[in-house]
C-alpha cells in the first residue's frame, strides 16, 4: 500500500492520509457497533475458509492428488487464514498497547533492583509499544533515567522476541501449548540474559557519549485517551503492521508450502529431529543474522513441526531469528561498543541454545 | 512565532508528525518555526524514551507515536 506523505489533507478530521478513517465525530456507540459488526464478519469469513480453499484448489489447472496439490492447498488455505488471524491479533494488541507507553514503562523500571527488575522489564516488553526504529532513543532514555543496564537489556530482548504477533500466530497455527512454551521460555531467556549482562557490570562498554547523557525524564502533559481513541489505535496498528509484514507472511507461507509438499520427512527428521544433537546450535547460528519478523517465520515453523522436526530445535530457530537480527545489531552499534554487542549476542544465543536442548530433552 | 522541535531519527512517522504540526498551525493561523532534531544525543537530552517527540517553546509535550490533531491544537494555542 502506498501512502503519499506530502499530500496532507487539511482539516481536523483528516490528520494524515489513510485508506479508512471514519470521521472523529461518530459517537462512541457507532464505533463499538462497528467493532462488533467487523468481528462478526471476520468470524463468518473465517468459518468458510476450508470450503473456500477446497474450491480454489479444485478449479486450478494442476495435477490433482500429487505433491503439487498438497503444496498449493497449504498455500491457498494458510494465506487468508494467517492474514486474518494476524489482523485480529494486531488489532487487539493495538488496543491493549494504548494503555502503555515507553515513558510509563521507564518510570516503572527506573531504580528497580536486578532480578525483580529483569522480570518486570521482560514482561513489560510484551505490552509496551516498541519498534526497532526507536530502539536507540529507548535504550538511551532508559539508561540515562536510571534503569539498570541489565534491566534495559531484558526489555530489549523480550520486546522483539515475545511479541503479540508471534504468540497469537503460534497459538492459532500450532496450538496453545507451543505458544505458552514460547512465552515462558522467551521470558526466561530475556530475564536471565539481562540479569547476566547486569552482573557483568559492562557500563564502561557503552559508547562514550551515551555515558555522558544524564537527561532525567520529561514530564509530559496528561492527555485524555477515550475508548474511541483506543479503537483507532487498534486500527492504526493493523494499518501499519499488516501493511509492513504481509509480504513476509506470503513468502513464509510459500516456503512452508514447499516444505509441506516436497521436503522428505525422513530427511527433515534426520536434520532437525531430536537425535541430531548439532541441529539446535545449527538452527541458532543460522537464525541469528536472519531478519524476518515472527509473522513470516511461523508458517515455516508450522510446516517443519508437521514434518517431524523436533520442537526445541524449531523454537530455538524462531527465537534466534526474532530476538537477534543484523539490522537491530547495526542500529544498536550506535550506542554499544563491539565488545558489548558480542556479549549481548553470545549471552542471548547461549540462552536460546539451552532452551532448545532442554526442550528436546524434556519432551522426547 | 512558536518554536517547535520535532524529535526523531528521521523515520517516516517523524516526517508525518512535522507535517501534522505545520498543517495544524496553518489551520489555526499560528506562525511556527519547525526544526527537526535527529541527533540521538540531542533527542535523549529532552528526557523522552520514544519518538517522534514534540517540543514547543522548550517544553516537551509529546513522545511516541503520532499526536492527535486536537491535542496539537491545544499545545499550539497554549
């Protein structure tokens, strides 16, 4: 979707270009009704996805009963399903996140002691609005306002890794047990890795200019946020996130479809199965530089699990893709020295490795 | 002349925020001078943790996400 940035409509009902913006003057009841009606339409569509995909596959000019049909069916069914689930999850989380802000989270975390502080930071990382483009202001804003370095890292690890998109899609596609496991172990990695970084006392390994910033915290004027504003925040989140990630999702589903239709199960079991001890480290090493958000990786995860890959190996892969990525590391290089980045990557990578091994051992 | 600073590393939202401030000021007939602050150290100096941020005549009024036009009008008129 293209949003022309320089053709700004005038007038207070149209603050910036968008595809759907009901006038602000609608009464709150109309907004509520709109949300309920949209949910009903969503549910009706979702209930008809299976017959829809069967129909599409039946009319396509492809050989029926073969591997190609398997792959195409996976793609035709999963694409609308994942996109619809994503839209729902992102909307709900957009509303939830309107109750939180990085400034408020910072105030909750400032001066916290390590341990409890790490746990609070990782948990708040799930619900606090965060985008990697403001990772640097957030990092400096936290550290300069007295949030301990290790606690800041717990937040910074959990925010991209344990996000609503990952949890919502895992829940919908792979089941609540896997989603809950991902939540618990993801928080665990963020808490422990942040705690270790804190114990190492690496404040001297921040870039020199970061250590000199002692800004304190700005006192923002109170802004009234109505129920309608929260619904709008949900719509805005859908507009922004779904527009950004749908390409990744389609690519991910295409990869998943290829695995589903063509990857031989015995080969996958040999490479990513429980018996191959080296598969967990390999998954982590491959996953760290990769950048895909959770939405793109989950259809692949679903297909891998269906083909008999070990759950711990797959979770480790997913965690290393989402928690550590080359673009984020490059952004953080502005505030962290190479040495501190190396420690950060090593500690988080080791944590994910432990999760993978532990999981494969526990659920053998 | 109101002195408005838009704090942000140059992301799309920061650009949109600056345009919103200009549009709202034009609508209200308030002359403004908008300056974009993109330097991380300078942004941090204002004590915010998320961008875009808005500073009007030296006071931080907003941080994180796009502002609401109604709030912008209130801050500009104050």
